C-alpha cells in the first residue's frame, strides 16, 4: 500500500474547482477599468494645462502688443507668459514660446508649446502628450486727436529737455509703431513757457496791428473769453444782441525799455497732423528758455483740438467734431510752479486759479486730461493731480527714467488692445 501525496490529491481536484477561474477573470477585467479611470485623471489634468497654456498665450500676446518699442515686444510677451505659466506647471516640461510681430498691421502672434507627462496612461504606453496654443493681439487705435502741452521753460535745460524729447518719442512709438501716418489719429504739439508761439502767419487773429518783427507770440485775452476755447473773430456775438471782438493781442517785441524776446518759445506750436515726421522734427527742435505759465499751455492745447477752431489751423477738416468715434486727449507736462513777471496780467496765484478753471472746463468739454510732473517741487503736484481726469491720469516723474515710463504708460492707455485670435 502507498499513501497519496497531499499535493497530488489537491491537483487531482483542481480541474473541478471553478472558484479560482472567477478570480482571475475579475482581476483581468479590472485592468481596463483602472486604466480608464486613470486616463480620466490624466485627461482632466491635461485639459487644465491646455486651458492655462491658452490663457498664458493670450496674456503674452496682449503684453507684447502693449509694449512701447518694437525691441521690447518679445521680452514683454515672454515675461507675462512666464508669470502665467511657470516652469513645470502641472507636470509639464520643454515649454517654449515663439513671438512674432508684424509691423504692417501691428499684430503680435504668440505660439506656445509644452509637453505634459502621463501618469496612469503609461500603462497603455502613453508617456508624454504635446500641448500647443496660439494667440494673436493687435494694438488698435480708436480715432484720436491728441494735444501735447510741453513745458520748455529755462528749468528744463540740459538733461531734462533731452529726457522730454525721449519720452515724447516713446509716446509716438506707442501710437504709431512703425507707421508714418495714421488715418484716424492726429497729434498737436504745444511748447509753452510764459506764452505760446502760434506762428507769425496768424496776423488776422490780432485785434491790433501786428508789431514789427512779430514772432507769433500771443497775450492772453482780457475778457470773458480768456479761459475759453472761443475762436478769434471780429464780430463774435456777445449774447446781448451786440458783437464782441474776441481776437487776440500780439506780443510786442519790446515792453517799455526791456526786451522780452524770450517771453515765448522759439518753436511755434504744431497744429494737428496725422504724419509722424513733422512731430519728430518739432520735438527734436525744442529748446528750453523762459518762465512758466501752465495756464497758457493749457488754453492753447485746448484750442488746438477744439472743434470750434476747425479750419483755423490750416486743415479745413481739423479739429473734428466731438463724437463717439473720436477720442480727444490732452497731455500736460510741467516741471515747476507758475511764475508771474512784471509783464504778466495776473499774479502767480492768479495763474494757479486759471489752471484750476481751465482744467474743469477742458474736462467738461469731454476731453481726457493727463497731467505729468517732472522733477517738480511738491507745491505744484496737488494742482496737477486735481487737474487730471482722475488719479490714474496723473503721473509724478521724479527722475528722467520715470518721465519716459510715464509717457509710455500714457501711450499704452490711449491705445486700444484686443485679441483677434
């Protein structure tokens, strides 16, 4: 006799036992279920990464379009992309963006690519999944008429006047880009010191005969139209059935025994122009001399874009009428307080009162008013802050670099950015 070996006995009954088969089938059946659930987790993470990548590309394109100078576009786009899509975000790697600028239409195109590593999907031999996003932004100008009232008094000599020229150039870069002319934008430049030089070809605006060798320097009006945008006319209706001479008085070359030839800037104002070249030439020609009358700069900048002066500056169509399609903007820059001289019609405090009055009138006329102080004493800043359309429209610039930044930010604000893709 022999005894059966236990494992042989068990083996003999194995074929008849079905319980193990069920367990194996269940185990193999769970594999696709687990894989499907894991793939769902991976896909959800990839969708989040794709949406975040697309938003980062949008932000990068807008930042690039907002950049003032062409050489800054790529840096600005990359900086904003990195802020919104950090390295290794959600398990991504090999992230890269390509930035392209088209100077003909102002479009900035951003293409962003990255790779996201799979987790559960590795069970199906899926290691990495590529993601991509594309965004296109364009700086689009709305219709605009812009007056730049620029302080060119003696305190602006040296590095200050050079910084002003650079800052004004940055503003033009923001508006024009690489274009020479814009169909729906026009800019005027009004250099001011104690007075404004309107040009010696405006003799018909004078209520008196022009002095010998008159340079175009205007005195303030001495009536109720002094702080208004009333155009010059010999027969202006005074509202009481009569007429009112609202023309100006020319500035004589000599007052008494003293020569006041520097009462006005050498450079006459430049009326609204759509072309950039004359603007660059005017800015480059600016010289610093004389004393400060901020109110004089304000009133002539207002007149440069007031529709009441349409045709008086030489172009029959400008300034245009106020409408929803045209945005009127006035930018005033000064580096000091009002100063009154013996030939002035008001004291320094009277000039301050004029500024306050003019600012309110200009804003009430629907004009957006920006003010910029440049290395200016504290005393003038409250007045300039109150003069601006809002707190966000006032810029204090304590340094040369800050002035350029202020003008660049103004340029970015007055241009309209939109995503086209």
